[in-house]
């Protein structure tokens, strides 16, 4: 399997689904829908929705029923980026190579656009056409991953740790919650909605935990050595803010070693799922080798 072709095919599929999942840009009140569309359709790797689809495929599910859930996690991811870029948070001017939402639409509309995307995400999952019990479980899982004990909790500790000496356990908490929780739930959503048994769900969950942490470590590495063209945003911000990251604690070489170890462990968890999990295996190498 050629991973590049797989990713290109699935990004196109997801982008079409995202386009039709949003209100039109002239729907009243137009400015909020324009801001939502501006940020959601600005490009991006679409890794999280692809993981939902790949996880479902790994347990034998067709991808069409999973597309609303795949879109939902991208809605939540985009909302988190809009809010993360705000002056009260990371105060970034660019995202995905374009001016951030608040730079184009102002802070108030940017906040509301993020709120709207987050809210809309749960409606998408509620309309997945599979057994209702699995839909309800998925909504619960997604709310936990996005809430105060998941993504938001990680963001809070990230903010509180700026400029302080914290333990490596705190760094791990930030990474596994701020980024890892959403990546982990992508694997769980695909598995749950795809009809996984308990063993398959456990294996995909463990894969997702390792991949999520490895992804954030490589993200922090790129912040040190990446450039604007590849990343679509300014690098060096973590160092400037004295953020708690793996490169700060382990050095670049140590952080790269940790990320590769996590990806190798992730591969081991999905070996028993057979050839249908091949895209997930290849995605571990993509995480390690990515440049933006």
C-alpha cells in the first residue's frame, strides 16, 4: 500500500464531507458561518478524521457510515485551534499558512466560531447511521475527550506550566490530554461505530494512546526545527514562552527517540488486526517523518 495515495484519497473524501456538513456561508447570520468555514476548510493534514476511518476499516467497517464522526473530530480539532490562537492563549497570527480566525474576523466572532464548531460536532455524531447504543457511547466518549479531563484539562495545565519548572509527568499529562485525548478518541470512535469487539477496541485504544503522545512530541520537535513554509505557522513559540515540552526536558535527540519508541509500540498493538490495519501501521512512520 502507498500511504501517500491513501492519505490523498481520504483527505479528498473528508474535505467533501466537511464542505457539506457546514451551513452555507450566506446562511443567516453570515459572518459566523463564514468564520467557521474559513477555519475548517483552510486545509490541514486531516489526520484525525483519517484515523477514525482507518480504525473502522481495521475492524471491517465500510467508511461511509463513519464519515459524520470523522467530520466531528475535525470540527472539534478546528475549534481548539481557533481558541488556542487567541491573544489570551498562544496569540498566534497564522494557522495553516493563513491569518488566524481572530485576525480576519475579530476575537468575538472567532470565539463564537469555535463554540459553534464544537457544538455542531455532537450533532454530527448523533446522526451516524449505526446501532443507537454505539452512537450514544461515541457521543459520551467524544465529550469526555474534549472536556476538562481531556483536551481542555491538558490546555489548562499547559497554560499553568508556562515559565515554570515542572516534572516530566506533568509534561506527559499535558501531551496525553491536550493532543493525545483527541487522537485516542478517533481510534475509539472508529472502532465503536465500526462494531469492534472488546479486544479490538482495547488494541486500537492502546495504539491511539501511543500515537497521540508521539504526535505531540514530533509537533514540539517541529516547533524547534521546523519552518513556516512546512508548518503553516511560526516556529520557536514553545521556547519563547518557556513551555513544558519533551524537547525541553529530553533534548531533540531524546525526544525523537521517545517518539520512535512510542510508534514502534503502537505498531505492536495492531499486529493482531491483520492486513486491514495496514494503513494504521504506515501512519506511525508518517508521524515520525512528518515535516509539518
